[in-house]
C-alpha cells in the first residue's frame, strides 16, 4: 500500500509518521536530536533513523514521497533560515539534503502551516472557515486558516506567533531579539520560569527533587497535576501570557476557534483552564464567550505529521476530491 | 450622472463623499458631531448635513445608494455595537436609520474594512496580494487583505487593532478595558500623552500656549514640525508603540506592505520616521527590510469613503469587470 512519510522537524526531537491518503497515521517514531552539535550530525542521525523506520515497514508499505514541516523555513527556497532552536548555519538547504539522500519527491512547509493543514484537512478545522492554530513546543509557531484558506504571507513567514514581542527588553530569544512570546510561553519558556523561581525563591516544590538539568516541561505538568503550588503558579503565568496573546489575535482575526497543538498542549486542562480564564479577561467585549479555545483534535504532533504528508498527496493529485482552497 | 454617497462615520466627525464607479470622489464634506450628546442628536445632525450636501449637487448628480463605513459595527445585523467613541446605546440600528430616512439602498461595513477595500480597489493595494491597513483616528481600526481577499473574521470583527492590549492595567479605554493600543497611539492617545506630560512635567513646549481643552493632535504635529522637543518626543513614543505593534502584525501575517490611514497618518514623516525605526528594531530578523510601511495612497479619509461607496457599486453589479475576490 502506498504511504507518505510525514516529518515534523523539531529542535528537541523530530517526529516521523507513515501516513495514508485519508490522513491516518499507520506508524510513528520520534527521533531525539538534542545531542547533535551541528547540521552534519543532525541530518546523519535523522536520516539513519528514517531509513531504519522505513526498512521496518518495507514489507507492507511503499513510501511514495516525503512531506516536511520545519520551523523557520523559506518554503520557496527550500531552506531553513536562521532557525532559532537548531545547531545550524544561517541557511540550511534541507529540501536538497532530503532529495539527494532519499531520491523521492520531497515537499516542505513551515511546521505551523503543516499542523494547520493537518487540522484543516483531517481535524476539527474541517468544518471551519476561520481558525488559528498555535504550536507550543521547544518554540512557538502556528498557522492561519482564514476565509477557508491557509494564509502563508508574502514570504511564507505568516504565523510566527512565537516572535510576537510581549516584553520589550525581556528574556533573550534564540532569534537574537528579546522578550518574544516563546521565551515565556513555550515548553522551554515554562522551564525557564520554573528554574528562575526555584533558584531565586524558597517556595517549597516537589520539583526541587529533580536536578535542574533534567527538569522538563512534562515534570512541571505532572507536579501541577499533583497539586504542587509552584508548578500551578507557573502554568497560571504561562496561561496569562498565552491568554493575552490569544485575545490580541482574536481582536486581529475574529476566528471561530483557536487550537493549541505541540508538546505543551498535552497538559490539557492544566494549561487550558488558565488560558481560557485570561483570554476572556483580555478579549474585546464584543467577542467574549464567542471563540472556543481547544487542544488540537489530532493526537500529539499528528496534525503536523499528517499535514506535512498531505503536501505530497495533494501535490501529486492523488486525492481526487481535492478542494483547491484547503 | 449616477454617483454613490460614501460615508466614513467617525467619533469626532463623519466624512461624506460623492463617489463615481471608478472610485474618484467628486465632492466631499466633513460633519462635526463632537457636540452631539446622544444618538438622536447625532443622527438628526448628520442627516440634515447629508441632505444639504446632496441638495447642493442635485442638479449634476443622481445618488443611487449609500455606502457606510462605521466603527464597532455588526455588518450582518446592521447595528453599531458598543461603539467606544460615540454617545450611543449598546446597539444602534444604523442601517435601518439610513434606509428609513433616505429610502435608498444602504450597505454597511466596518470603517477599517471600508478603508481596506478602498485601498485594494483604488489605491496602492491594487497590486498587492497581502497587506494590512491601520486607521489612526479618534480610535484605531483597520483591515486585513490576505491571499488577495478581504478577511472579515467569523463575526466581522477582524482588524480591531486598536483593542490589542499593549499595557495590561494601563490607560482606561472606551471599550471598558485597559491598556488598549488606541489609548496610546490614536490621535486621542497622542493627545492624552501630551496632556499628561504638560501637566506632570515642566519641560518647555510651545504647546503650553494652548488651552488644554483646545489642544488637538494637529497642534502637536505642527509643533513637532517646528522642532518642539516635547512634541517630537511624544511622536517618538507613539512611533514606538505603533512600530512594536506593526512588527508583531508582521510576525503574524508577513504582509507585503502596511498602510497607515486616518487623521494621524496625515503627520507623514513626523510619524513614519519613528514608526519605521521601531518597526525595524522589533521585527523578526527574517523580515527586516522586507516590509514597506507607507501612508495610504488615497487622500485623507478617501480610502474609507471610496471603499464604503464601492459596496454599492459592487453589490449592484454596476461594475462589469468585477473581481469577486476584491
């Protein structure tokens, strides 16, 4: 059976999936790339894992192409450009790397657009004309689906929600500036807030049992679930930052729904409850109670994997009931 | 000759224009509504002025309909809803008022959308697929033109840039919340900053020669032109607020251009120079130097008047080379 390899390239790990034409994901794997110190080791590690993954499923499936979702990419040029959370040079010709190595058709889009396409084609966005999707991972990205279409912007950079400046002169960001939303409200931003509070305060917390170097956003989530006050306060802080940013996006777009995707969205109500509370506080009175904020209808990372894979399916006109707008 | 009456309804004054099918404005008038204390006096004053205006041009032109651009309006319901800068009830059925009084076809859209349509159909936006327009008047509004289409949002509230919260807990806004962009960066916001500095500081300024109640944004512009330091500093402050907000919009949309319209945009370089400086400081490195910020190609208020009038021309299919997308 023909399948497409969908890949969500991330700063901490990349996610692979074998995807059918209807968007269903048959097999998945995560590739840890945290230890890679440069682009050579990054891609040799990633390619070796992909080959192993494809080999494993070779007897049942035939891979007809690769769809890539990646942060900070210039889709038309096929390069990663000044990618903030990677050990890379300023411009990395990722499309060429994949084409040369695999000899398959490869399509590239920004990770946020991939997830947005996944949500629009296979998730809760199927029934909506106007929505915004925000990916909360190592960084923050996202995409815009407006008037029933993906909006990529003039140079393909639309949806860079992580680089909205929320605190001029604030925390240093991987993009070279300061005070970007992702320095506070991504999984990494949440971790920074926790470490700051553990170091500079003396509030009790079960997180003190962990070594700082090992502490991850997931630990903060688990501690919050157990009622750890510091962890709950940090989620409230992230919720306030996100709630305010989403309220501003609502005044800008007036969407029907806002979807949260990516690793941090797995925190579900621990994150959604404060986000919704602050959203309703900050949103334009005319829009109060009118916009739903939900986690992605697709499972963790599946929106981006399925959306990236859909580039191949749709480009090859293998889907006959293809809606040009989506 | 057939013409359409285009009206830009504003909190301080409303602007009328007789508009031809090609967007050219034959005659204009401004109606001051500052002294109107409720909706009855507002509309009786406005209607009387409109009748006088139409009467004046009656012998040469035949008015076939009215196009309205108004802030805070629910286009589908035909009402002004919680309009922040008007002496109005929560919901004012403006469409009905106009239809009943004039017995002509009347079409309504948000003022920001009217100006955006004007720019897209008759101004510098004619050649662009992706741009944002910001109106800087008593309040701040605007519109989105993305993928070659006007984006109105789900409930028609897209483009409410004035109600982006830039300072949580900051200045009180007419919308009932605090810290909205328009409390700092509209003509009214600029005036508030000037009065605050004149009252709480002792810096020399030629503006001290004016009574506070008479001081207008235009006076601050004229003083800045003459080199008044306080006035220049206040324009720098407005430029910083706007530059940051526009840089955030750039990260969200990646537009080709951002147009400034409305009264404050008449300050041209006095405003544009600091706006561009702070925009380039705050914008995503990948977008530096790539997005032009200009004042509207159409004369003051003409974008909104012509855009509002175009609703009638396009709705009546009187334009045969009508592009459905625009």
